[in-house]
């Protein structure tokens, strides 16, 4: 089950913060892969929709983008005629076969227990010669001095729920095993300070999952309150997760 429900009030803050921190890297990778007008693209787990909208602009006027999410309520198509939105569960639902020049998923595979099957569906959705671009986290994340108790609790909650918090560095090997060619990878990491966009990712996650981690006895209410206060301190430094990106081409 996806723990970070898109219906929660914190979802918009999380999507905005993730976009501020990570969209530039995603856009750079898609540009390097040659995205151009006329391409057909699939954005899986579209979240707030920022990358889906960017892709739609990049492939206009003749290209198109299909944006999917288990709950796509945040993906707006306003003013973008070549963007279509569809409810889709990447863990179980099929994808169109051999249909896309580019398939992209960010922070999706880590939440899927049978990620190998999901990856096969993504590869199968590529046109011959099409590109798959996947981005996922690997640890560490937390305070630059000592991990926040709340983030450690969230890490444990997610791991127990089947989330793979350390799989990003294996993407390239999984791509090669899936038969993709021209596979390469990159890792990005940052220091995030209190009140930064990165710290807002942590804040949104802590606030949304606070009832669950407190109820499970993984952290006390006092510890959560103290951690949220640290995230408001611009002098407080945090290690970001390591964002791994891998890309590969389906054989022509």
C-alpha cells in the first residue's frame, strides 16, 4: 500500500518541494536523451504533474504525453492540449505495448513490491529504440550530524511496508537484465538546510505520517515536535536522499 496518500493535505506541499529540488535533473536527463517535438511519452506516477507538463511542452505540437498515477487528482491539463491523464496502478495494471518514445518514472518503483514485473511492463511499453528513464532513492538521508528521530521512524515504517529505500543504485543492473541497451546512470545528492525546498519534503512526509509513526510507538510526540522545529532552523543541515537516475534504450 502506498503510504503517502495523494489525498492527504500534505501532498501538494510535497509535490511542490519535490519539483523544486528534482525537476531540473529530470529535465536535463530527458533533454540529453533527445526528447523532441513529435515524441510520445509516458509519465508514470505523475504526482503533482510538473514533469508531465514539461514533457508535453517539449514534444509539442505534434507529440503527446500520457500521465498516469494511482490518484491523478493533482495533475492539471489546463492550457495543455497534448497531455492526457489516466488513473493507473503501476504495481498491477498493464501498459500499452510498444507505444512510447520515452517512459519516465520518478520515485515509483521503490513503492512496488514486484518491481521486476513493473519494470518489464515499462520496457514493454517502449517503442523499439525508445528510452526508459527511471529515478529512485538510495540512503542515506537525515541530519548531517545525527539522523532525525522522525525520519528514522519513517524509514522503518516504509521498510516494514515494503518500500525499497535503497534500490536506486541497482537500477542500471536491472535495466541491463531487462535487455535494455546503452544503459547509464547518475547519482545526485545535496545538503538541505532548514526552510529549504528539500527540508519541506521531509516536513511534508513527517506531518503526513506523524499519526502512523506515533501510533506504532516508533517515535514520541515530543521528538516529532523537536524535529519539525529543527526543519524551521535555516542553520540546520540535512543530507538529502541520493537520487539515482538510470536510462536505457529498447533494442531497435
